[in-house]
C-alpha cells in the first residue's frame, strides 16, 4: 500500500458519510455507509432527472444531520457517459465525486454472498465499501475551454470514423458495379464525386463525348473545372467494364445516398 493509498484512506473518517452509486441510463441506485462500511441507508433509486437529483441531494443532507456527519464522499463505478450529468450537479453543490475501478467492483461483490451476480442495489453497497478502503481515483471534471476541446475532439473523431466507413462502402460499391473507376480516380476528389453523382455506371457513359460530360459535371456544386483527359480515360475504361449490371436501380439509389 503506497502513500497515496494511505491518503485516500485517511480521507474517510468517523465524520464522513460514504455514498456509493451504481450508475445506469435511467435509474441509478445509491447506498450510504459509514467509515467502517456499516449500512446507514439501504440502497434506494435515483431518477436521472433534475427532480431525482434534488431528491438525492436532500437525502444526503438529511443523512448528515441524522448520523452526525460533517463530510460526504460520493463514489461511482463509471458507466459510459451516464454519470456526467450527476457529476456536474454534485460539483455545483460542493460534493466531491470519485470513481472506483470496475474490476474491483466485480471482484468484491462476491465477498458478501459468494455470488458474482450483477445487481444494481448490491453494487451500490460494494462501491460504497470500496470507497471507505480508499480504493478510488479522482476524475477530471472538465470546464470552459477544456470542456469545449474535449467535445470538439470527440466529435471530430466520430466524423472521421464515419467518413472512413462511408468511403469503404463506396469502394465496395465500385468493386461491384464499376471496378475500373479507380484506374481513373485513385481517390475521391471533386471530379470523382461529380462522376459518381452524374454518371455512376459504365452504361451512363455509353456513346457520350468528353465535352458533353464536362458540361454535365460543371453543374455539380463545387465542381468548376473538370479535367478533359480524365473524362476521355473514363469513357475508355467504361467501354470494357466488367461491372455487375443487375440490381442497378437500387444500386443507383445507394451510391447517391453515400
């Protein structure tokens, strides 16, 4: 046990109300214990709403008065993002929030009844007893610029992931219906997207002249100067395409959507 562990244990004294919360999407469960792990309040539900949070806060204040406590330590087992709303609510009221390791919760729940079963009421007590032993860590509650950067960074990562998925779907589509397309356009540039919007199938290019295609592609938003050599090459490879010709009605809808 290192020095930091001792510091955490020393935080929980006879004056501390220890609150364990099992986080869920709609309804959390909480349990109150003292510094020795004795139950002061059996597990009860907390609705994920303003009214539910206020009711929970009132319960904490009431328990502090009834049991002569002056400090409170609230701990959770982090579950996705569902804990954030409660974390900000408690921070506004000056109540510290800490986190327990999910693996510690999983291994500790068998100590009471020798059963590893998952139960929200049971887990709340297990979490509370882990807290009084100093088995917790401190989460970073982001604010201001840090919060903005975190949200923006997460959103950007999701968009990048989704964009990659869409590109892969487009490549699979081309492999089926126009495999020669990549000989002309190795990447999805502006002209490549204009071609897929206006003439996605090799049959769409049949008996077309390069200048005719250029006029068509210029009408696509953002496409100002399509390259004639690529239009010529596109007509050439389309004439000998091995692309699938069945199911093109829905395939055209698919590539337009992508």
